[in-house]
């Protein structure tokens, strides 16, 4: 399974790419595999405030509907509009073109609660 080492991970299977005070959020390869074929992504509203641990998006697949949780507190600064017409990007390129949104963080110390790739690998291997 692909678990890029430069990313941080939540226990809810979201990944986080940090660029200053802005983070890009998506779901992991493990999550998209568990979901199956993604058919719809409910996008958050740009400018909306999000709190760490709160639901900010939903992903619908052929198997289920899953909530996406904010790994940090802040405001939505961008959304991936491509997912409106191509939700399957979450399956085909979860760490690239399948990103969900960008959040401008208000408390970067929250990143310390996220896992590195090694810890996330241990979590997912323990779940399988």
C-alpha cells in the first residue's frame, strides 16, 4: 500500500500535506480501497470554518457513505472542483489529483497529533 512519507495522517484515514499554514486534505489509499468505487463527493464551502475532528465533507461510494473529518482547525481556502465531475479521482489518484480541499490552519500545533507514515502503516496493518 502506498503511504507517502512526506504526509501526515489521521486515525480517520485522511492525509495532510503541509505548506506553511495551509494544508491540503484527502483520503488515503487505504480509505479509498475500503470505500470501493467513489461516485459522489460532497464538497465543503470555501470560507467555511472547520474544527479539528468535525465532519466537513462526505464521500459516497458504491458500498457506503463516509464522513470526512477535519484533521486541523481553520477555514476552507480551496476545494477540488474536479471532484464534482470526476469523483473517481479519489480512487485513481488519492494523493494527487484526488485531493478534497485546502484548509488555512489557525493552530498549527494540531499537526502534532497526526501520525507520520510509519505510525499510519502500523495502524492500517493492524486493521487488516
